[in-house]
C-alpha cells in the first residue's frame, strides 16, 4: 500500500465533512431568512458578506426543491 492510498480515506472523510458542514450552513442561512432576518444580519451571523448570504439562501432553496 502506498502512502497516498493510506491518506485517501482521511481525504475523503475531510471532503465529505466539508460538504455536510457547508450544506448545514446553507440550511441555517435559509432558516434565518425564513425567520425574517435581513441578508445583512444573516451575513453577520454566519461571518459572510450580504451577497454570499443571498447565494447561500438561494442554493439552500434549490437543494430542498423550493426554487
């Protein structure tokens, strides 16, 4: 077994973890938007710009089939 193949599972686990965490952040952004928060407040809460908050909300809506 090569050194690269030993690293592969942890690389895959790390990638999957990042995907899951990103999806959870997008879902949180959508939840905050539905609770009436402005995009600026969502951005402040999540540590992103207002524009990025909008992108996250839109993507979360698409993921759940709402757009």
